């Protein structure tokens, strides 16, 4: 594979080249990791930026329906939209279980949209380990908006906030004490909370839920990166495509304010630092997967189990061996 030619095709908007690049990025092979690193470095020179929108929500809230309706609205405005949907992994094949392309039929046929389901595999945080690099490739390909859909709400779902400019939390109308079901950490990171399914018999419940979350947001400490009125909660109906244009206007307002006040670039710089540290940690963990390290660990584990050495001293011994090696 010629990385130079691949990068040129991606910058020209070649969809097949884009798909090949993401496949390369997701590969765990050592040679592929080196090639993907070179590719990202070449694509970085394009200087293109998209609005990165992270989207999380409770299972069954209608994330796929929202993304399709929202994406179709954006493409109708002449924008190019990329969707990186992270699905739970198949235990047998390691691939995606849900297959978002089958649940976003209209959007998948739109020439101005690109949908890529990726398996989460064993990576926590609701996103695949290489999603951040896939976002960079989509930006270089000229997409205006990149939507990053996570597996679902959980304590580790906040990782998606480290690779997005806007973090959107999608919720369904509550039938009870729903406010307790969402972790405070994800509430504090959300820029906009969208209460979906505000239609039909659920409309009044959606309005009450929105009011509950609006009140909860007012109790949180105001963040310096937010103008007055943010973060906010609002109702939408992805099925009836109601409220989507207002939500997009608010997203644009927030993004523009952050750009003008230096928070946009500052946040991306912080994210780059975060992912550098994560890459170093992953590299150190990879050293434990070598045959030599596994053999040393197994030997020390046997000694710990036999009571010949404490866990602390055994761990220090192993780490010193890795450091000297």
C-alpha cells in the first residue's frame, strides 16, 4: 500500500480510500500501526477541521434515528457528514453486532454522508481505540461534521468527550426517577442534553424530563468555556424531525463562541496532550504482551502464589526488568 497515494486520494474525497484508511488504522498489526502513523502525519498537513460531535445516550433512546434525521438535515444544507458509530463487539468474530448502516438506510445512501460502524472490542469508554484517528482521516477527507456515536451511557462513556468539540447527551422521556440513572460525570461533561421522543403521548413526559434536567444543570458550577445559557436541555423528536434545526443552531452558536474566545483551539490542544499520554500508556502495556514479559510475569506470579515474595516486590522486580530491557 502506497501511503502517499492513499493520502492524496483521501484529500480528494475518495470514499474507497477513506474506508481503506480506517481499516488500516483499526488494524493491530505492527507494520499497519507504523503505516497508519505515517498516514495521519501526511493528512495532518491538509489543515482541514470539522465540527466533532460526540453523542451518547441510554440504550433504546433512539441514537440511530436521531443521527439519521440529523444527518439528513445537515446534508440537505450542503454539508458533508461522517458518522463513526461504535458498536458492541461480537464475541465470536470481534466485529460489530448491531451494524448501524442497516439502521440508517436513508443516510447510508446519501452521497454527502459516510457511515462507518466499528467494533468497540475490549476498549472502554464507549469508543473504539482508534476512533480518534478515524476522525482525523474524515476531517482530511473534507467532511464538515463528524458524528461519533458511543455504545451507550456508562461511567466510562466520558472518553468520547476527549475527542469531540461538542458532547451531546441524548435521553428518553422519564417515567420515574430517571435523573438518578445518569452519572453526574457525564452530566457535567454534556454541552447539550436532548430529550428525544417528544411526540405523541410522550410529549408531556418529555417536557417534564427536560424541565428536570434544566433544573439540574442550573445547580452545576458554570464552566468557563460556556456562554450564558449553556449547557442546556431541550426537547426534540427525531422521528418527526422536530427541534433538530434549533439544536443545530445552538451547536453552531456554542462552537462559534468557543472559537472566538480561544476555548476551541485550547480544548483541542488539551485533547492532543491527553491522547499522547494514552498512547504512551498503551505502548507500555504492549510491552507486557511480549513472550519474555509473559514468561517473567508467570514465574513471579508463581512465587507470589507460593508466598515466597510479596506482590509489591514482585511487581517492582518485573518493572525493573522491563526498564533495563
